[in-house]
């Protein structure tokens, strides 16, 4: 377990659940917990909080010794709930969908707000009248009321993160961002290390462009290193992220892949190999979140 800056602890690796839905999703999440995953990441906009909640209820009712306190649940505030008066509503909707009394970590999914919609999930109209700091201060109240144990942000750049740190009254415990061998966020990691904010790494294995090879998983250098450790390139990539102090949340619904990903906790990389991996490929972002680009709060213009 890793220490958060507020005294709580968080598992060193988790399961991403984006696009994991339906009865197959319930079965996949149950398999993950049975394999040993203790961090499950979801979000309001994934529209699968009910699936995560159902899977957890079934796990907890099986009498196998796994209880609510054993599983670290992460969810995220939908962009349509950024107005201060709507933040608690968004949080309560997540709790209702999950069927939980609290979540362990609740994140502001983006620094960009969207205007309210009937289902809360239409992000087509940007709302730049509300600032990330206003939303954050309302999110702090959700923690004070016990709805969430810890709060953090996602997709925040260095400047946006420091505004929260400087002017908020509760320090974020996590910034969830894209992070992989191909884009390992060196400068942001330095800032987060200094401020005692952990980076949770989504898309930790990168995302190949359609019709093209995977930029770094197909690297001959990475394959050689995988052979040295008797592991797969994906396992070396995930272990690298753990070695540099981030929390990877690889997404998979396949039991064998989930098991392989979790097995990265069973070995370590030599420091010289970590350094070699840091310079393996040119840094390149694969997730640009294009729907945010029209906002003045778009976080990736400076990177």
C-alpha cells in the first residue's frame, strides 16, 4: 500500500473499467477482485458505476472474507456537475449508482466544465463560467460530509494543479493523468513529488494509432529487457510506472490479462533499467481529450 498525503493508504495498482459494462463487466470486475485487485477505478461519465457496484455487492455477499474496507473505490465527478451548487448532487448520484455509503477517492474528472443536461452526461456544450477552483472548493465539502474519504483531480496540468494546492483548503491526494513509457510525465511527476500528490496512470500501456504498431510495446529494446526478466513487454511497462512512483490502472476484462498485469507486483527492475526505459522513446501524448479543446481551461496547450 502507498501512503496518501492525508494519512489514508492506496493500493499500488488498480483496474481501469472504461467501457467495461453489462453482465460481462460484472463478471470481469468480480474476477479482478478474486484475483487480488483492490483498487477499482470508474467514473460518472463511464456510465458503468452501477456495474461496478453490482460486482462489489456480489463479492461482499459471497462470504469469502472480502469486505467493503478491503476494496479502494475511485470514481469521478462528471463535467456537468462542476457548478458549486451541483457538485454534491453529482457525488450523491455516483454513490447511488455504486450503491455505496462512500467512495475512497473522488476526482474532478477534468478542469473543464460542461453545461447541465437531462442525463448529466451530455458534454457537448462547454461551460467556462465556472472555474476548476470553484468546483474544487465544493468538492472539499463532500469530503467534510463523509461522502468521500479523499479527493483529487484528473487531467490537470501543472499550473491548474498548483492553483488548487495554493488556494484550496484540502490538498489533492492524486492527479490521474495519462502516463506510460511513451509519455511518462517527467515534469509533472517532479511537481507532484514535491507536493506529495500521487500520479495515477491511465492508459499505462499507451494507445496505438489505428492501423499502426504500438509505438513502444513493439520496441526492440523493450522486448530485449522483457526477455532479460522473463516477462512480457506490457509487464515491464507497468512495473516501470510503479518504479517511478505512479499507480497504473490498466484496463482489461480478460482474466488472463488481468492476472498478468497484477503479477507485476512480484518483481522489480534494476535502477539502470528504469533509467534506460525513461529514455526509450520520444515523449508523445495519445489521449488529447479533443472535446475539451474549445475551453479556456483546456489542460494540454502547454505540453
